[in-house]
C-alpha cells in the first residue's frame, strides 16, 4: 500500500511521461450553467486521495464504505484493482481483485453485497457479458448469471430489491432495459428506453448516463449515442407501475459520463465530457417543481465514474478518481466530496 501511495496524483494512460493534468486542459474546462444559481449552492471538500489513479471505473457505496472497481489505471485499460475507502479513519485499502479485468463496469450494492454487470475489455469497446457478486463479509467474488447481451457503459440502479440495467453499448448505443433479481439469479425485460417521441430512436439509445431513484421512479439523465459527439440532455423517467417512460425538464448542460445522485430532495448531476470539453458544471433538479438550478462547480472537472457514479455517505457525495481531460488519456487519484452542508 505504501508503494501505491507514491504514485503521482495523475497518470497518463499511454504516455508514461504524464504525471499531472496537462496545462492544455484549461481551455477545455467548462464550468458554467444557464440555470439560475441555487440559494444553497453547496461546496466541495477535498478527501484523502486514492492509492491508484483510476478512471472509467465503478464507484459504489456499500455499508458506509466506498468501493472503486476495475477501470483504466497504471497505463492499462483492463485493471482489476479493488480500492476501498473507509471514511471513519479516512483511509484507503486494497481488497480482493475484480475477477475479470475491464472498464466501464456497471455495479450497485444491496445490503452487504455488490453486484457488477458487463464492461469493456478494450478501451471503450469489446464488451463482455460476465457478472459477479462481491461479499463484503468474506472479501470474495463469485460469478452470477451473465447478461444476455454483452455491453459496457450501462447504468445500474436498485429499485424494490431488484437491479435495473439501462442502456449501454455493444457496438453502438442501445435502448435495452432489463432487471436482475438477486433472489432468483435471473433477468427479465422491461420497457426499453426511447426518444422523446415514439418514432425518435435518438436519446433512447444511449450510454454513459446518470441514474437516480425518486419516489419509486427511475430518472435516466444525459448520456450519449455512440460517442460524446452526440450527447443528450434528456431526463427520462421510468415508472415500474406502468412499465412506461415519460419525460421531465431536460438537463441544462448536455453531456455524457456525468455523476448523478439523489440527495436532499434534489437530483445532483456534475462532471462529464463532450468533444473537446471536460465539465465541472454542477446542476440540481427539483422533482417537485420540475426545474433545474446551478450549484458550485467541481474544483477539478472530471468524468468517467460508472456503477453508481459516486458514493453518498451521510451528507457527503464522494467522487474518487476519474478523468480530468476529455477521453481516457489521463487518470486521477484525486478525491473530493460535494455537500449542501
């Protein structure tokens, strides 16, 4: 562990001479929003750094600890690192490695277990269908039933004890929506995501989204179709009672690869990327009024956190690692947390 702590705060993926954020990124950072400023915009607080600079990894809260799983790290896109942060002592540790080294893994926790689904074995391509469960009590991984169609960069979220898997990409972005039941180790299909009209496929087929549950419904926000040249601001809502989709006020700043979380009665969306841009923009959605407002932007704009995309512990939204430049050429160990205070 001590040796890992000696790694730079940032590392290049292919260029091993990169040990910091390139200065050219200053021209690529986008920090603003057209939404009105919130009365309480919140603040960012720096946290203990990760042992290993990582990007395109799963970030999941489980029983008060933060798990970072797989992703780009140490000049490879298929690392198995499993880094865990315990906020009580404020320390990181390494746990049993992920059994299938890859990136863009979807994951979610239920009780003391973490479930992961799919991912890419090459850089943002070559998806696989393998799925696993991690038991925090034994520090062991085990295989579960694979997804029926290989894909990576999908979104996973728990609702009523089952795990909804939304979108993702195989060769192109997809609109698929299926549900995994941990009790039976089986999958079932649900209504696919769609565009804002019945004949509009674009923005139904997407990956690199943010998802959140509010009042028993799933919000699927932002993302992209095929590449970050085609980002969307869609805020689509799935109602399990009707097995149907509806639409709410769109995200003011279209982007893909953002982090998304429901906290303090708001859906908070921050970070992300687009062609030539990395976002520090931080925006909050109020589901009661169907409106957006602007929050304090990230101190260091980043993208590329998957799984739950961030980890809420208490009133803090933790954001460990991520890419500080558009694309995957630099990974970070920087760790901070957003709070409304």
